[in-house]
């Protein structure tokens, strides 16, 4: 690894303590999950070229918890993603969200979406898959997580990642992708998209999408649905007709409580159905 890349990698050593600046103003309907009876906070994940920060939450008592990888939005592992981890911990999971942009930069301090996209565009899929693999190893070696009961969920950028990681790691029991892009132009760092791996997918993935998503056309959702029929994974897609992009993000104006809560219930049922419990 060159010196410049190493300097960028070392730039992000801790997680954001609150919401990413670009996500402001924060909605009054934001959900805050307490850490009572939990062990929650930042940990370091050893990776091939150093370590990356991650947020981990789990019950304070017990072990052998099913493991859920929580994959960030473009805003990084900020307050919302950390809260999602605590929501899982309240259900009895070890939930962990690695900061997957750590080498490229700290998006939590940026105020404009185009600035964030410049950083995100430099994140290779290969690096993301490797870092998630390392996170699974960390969960197993912690002595608290049962990676034989491994699930993954993610939002927006992380939703796309869920599909790709489910194809990359057949040991995943189930995945839930929230409004992740399905079709895009291939690029050197992102050579494949979810639709490219749909037919060969073995892990059951539940896709949760909004019918009024301005970033993910309904036509691409239907193309993905048809492509999944060629495989044997049992994957499904649910399209909420009136939901916009980001409908689970309770800290943003796009939040839709009814669809968000219904989707959260579907997630729990999906994980139970496929043994992530």
C-alpha cells in the first residue's frame, strides 16, 4: 500500500459521535434507542492493512448471539446506524457496523452530498467484501457471536452491498436490503451490480424498496425481481408504492413510519425464517 493511501486510511480512526453533518437538519421524529442492558460502543476490526473502527451492540448478559452485519448509508456509521445496531441488540443480536469508508475519508464531517459521493466513489467493492469478511472473523473471535447464524442488512449504499455480500459469502444465512441500487454502469472499482449476480445468488435476500424512490427507478426493481426468478435463492422484493428513498431513515424527512415499521417486522420474520435468530 502506498504512503498516500496509508495516510487516507489512517485518517478515520474513530466513529462519528452524532449525525453526519450533511444529514442535518435532523427530524424531530428521530428514534433513539437506549443502551440499557447492552454492551454498546466502538471497537476496532483488524483488516489486511491495519484496522478500521466499527460500532458494536449486544446484550450485556450471555453469549452465542446471532450476528447481524449492519451496512452504512453514504453518511457512514453515524448516529442512525449506531441506533440500528442497538435496536438489533435489544432483540438479542450481536450487531456490528464497520466503517467501510475508513481508508478513503471521514464523510461525517462533510456538509454537501456531492463531496460525500466523491469519497464513496473511491471505495472498491473488493475492499468492502474483505472488510466485511474481517468483521465476521472479529465477531466469531470475540467469543460472543455465533457466526453460524449470520445475517446482513444495509441501507441505500449499504443496501446494494447486502446483495453483493450475499453472493460473496455463502455462509450468510439471510440478508435484507433496504433501497439499494440494483442497476448501474459498471466501473473498475464497482464492476458488478446486484442484477448481475441475481441468477447465481444462493443466499435468500429480501429487498425493501419504495415506489416513489427518485434514485432507484421502479423499472430496475422489476428487472431485479425477474432476474431473481432465474435463481434458487428464494429471494424476494417488496415494493411500497408510496414510499420514497430512505423511508426507514427516521432522522430525515423521507421517513415513513408505517412502511418503516412494516419493513422492520418483515426483516425480523425473514431472519427467523432462515435461522438468523
